């Protein structure tokens, strides 16, 4: 079981890097005010929030949750400058953390290694 858990965490690191590229593309496609592809971004953030939290990448999960929450709060109104600044700063941190992610950063990995 230990090997399966460690393999799962390692595979999730690859998934994160692939998903980061898709998120970057979705963010660029959404435009500067995030008007296009809003639902796609919410879905991607929600999925990564849950999977990363389950695998033990808690800060990545928190960042995805923050971005998802901000995007949802703007679903029925244009985002304010504060919203856009918060989304973009968290997105930059998310991209940085994913670029540097390794299995050893997972709390689940630590429990089984």
C-alpha cells in the first residue's frame, strides 16, 4: 500500500504541472477582466482544490479555494480591481508553487515514506 500511495502523490505532481498549463491558458483566454471562460476556471480550481487537499498539498489546495471563491463571488457582477488583484496574485503564487512542487512536499507522502 505504501508504494501505491507514494506513486499516487508522484502522479499528482505531474497532474498539477499539466493542469497549471491548462489554467494558464484559461486565465489568458478569460481576458484581463476574466469575462470569458469564468466557469471553466471555477471548475478547474474546484477540482484542484479537492484533489490537492486529499493528496496533502494543502497550500496549493488553499490557493485554488481562494481563487475559486473569488471567481464565484464575481459570477453575477464584474470583478472589482480588488478581486482581479487577489485572483492574479494567488494565481501567480499557485503557478510558482506548482512549478516547484515535489512529492516530498505532500503531507501524505511524509506519512508513508
